[in-house]
C-alpha cells in the first residue's frame, strides 16, 4: 500500500497521463475486481492498466536469493526484441497508466532498453526500471537515461562498503556501482531534469541491518530523491538463518513451529490479477513477478498472438478463480507480501 505522504507524487504522475479512455478503463478494472471479490468468481471488465515487461532474464550478478543469479531458474534465457516490445506495448498503450521495465535479470543488459523507454514516453506512459548499476559507466550513458523519458530509476545497493555489498551482490563491483550512482545523479543535476526520480533501494539483511543510518546519509550525499528500505524475500530455513535480520521489525516473516511464514494472513484475493500483467522476454505471460520461473504460464504474446486472447483466456480465468477460492493453495502466493504488511520497512523522501 502506498504511504499517504507519497500520494501527491502518485496523483501527479497519473494525472498527467489520465486520458478519458484510461480513466474509464481503470474504473472498469476496479469495479470488476470489487465484483469478483463479492461474487467469488472472475468478473472482468477492461484491460490491465499496469504492464510489467521483462527486457531480459540474464544477469551479471550471482545474488544468492535471486533465481536468475543463483542458477535455480530453469526457463530459457534471452532478451526481448525491440519490435516484440513495441507490439506488446502498443496493443495496451491506450489503457496503460504505468509500464515497469524489469522482472528477472538486469534490464540494462538489453541494449534496446532506453529505446523501449522512449517508445513508452512517446505514448505518454510513465516507466520505471530497476538496475544493479553496473552498466551506467559513462557520462553519456547517464545522460541517455536521464533524457530517455524515464519516470523513475531504482538503483539497487545493499551495503555501504565493499565487504558488506559483495556478501549479497556476489560478483558485483562496489566502486563501479558508486561511480554509476554518481554519474546518473550528476547528469540529472547538470541537465536540470525533473525526471527520472532517482530511487536508492536497500534490501535489509543480517549483514547490513546496522547500516540503515549510513544508507540514509549516502542517499543524501548522492542527492537522490528517495530511499527505500526493503525487506528480504527468502525461500528456505537455511536462507532465513543466513540473511534475515536479527531485528524482526526489518523482516516480512514470522517464525513458526513449522518454519517461517509471511506476517499476517493471506486473503483469497489479489488485485494484481486484475490491475496488471507480466510479459516475459520471450512473450510468455505470467500472473505476477512472484512467478519467477513462469510455472503458471497464462499464454503467449509471440508468434502473432494478441494479448486480449490471453487476458480473456481460460487459463487466466481459472487462475483468478483459484485465487478467489483458496489463494494459500497456490505455492507462489505463500511467499508473497501482496495484501500483507512487511514488503517495505520504510520508504523515505531524501531531504536536500
């Protein structure tokens, strides 16, 4: 849930792109979601107003909790072609309020990423992407990002010194990341640009839980717009012992007799199945970003297939109905924070 203090920015973002068609579509989607929850069956009006596109599932790092980095991902590796992106995006653009350009992998490994951003900007759709900052290497690359029309740039940094950083960002180069953050922050100042909003993300783990204040100071020193302190997602008891903070307020999990569980009770609903969709690099459609290996593939946008065929198809309908009936029976939902507190420890505006 968006903190109230961040609401003015969100209103500003969507107000600028709120055409009558987009507003009408969003209202239809909201109504269909409400009716689905009341009637406990899939009611669908309108189309998703948020699109997540995976530019690539390749990554240069080996982060131990990420299936793209730790080798547990079994689906094919590749990157989305620019023309495929345009096809998928243009099919939905008139109804979109936001496009997220990441899922698994490092988005900037796709050489067409800024072209995708520019294409979205030409259609007046805000975009956000996330990066491990290893591919912002020159002032020219930083300026290209700033001038692309990107709305928000998330820079992932999980330690304030080299030793802490590489405990999770395995294979990463701390100095290179520091240089990249400085390059993009300086380019934004030099160009006197209002966007993208630069967002420093710090995943809270055992090895860095004592560095929160130092992360705040680093965000101020770089002059970024926002700092998010995000809780870590783990998959096993062993991962929990290694990575979860000792301060339980910094974790999205509770310890129980039968293992770790997300805080709170999973409800038989999920707004993302009505509000948004995920299209992976090869065109495979998945329900959300928690389906990291596309075990719940809902259709395909490649080889001439049209997105609406997928959105209105039997597999999407059945998956929504399964969630409305018993969300806890769907394995990926048992490690999901949707509808629960705990995804973020805090999201902070950075004072100049």
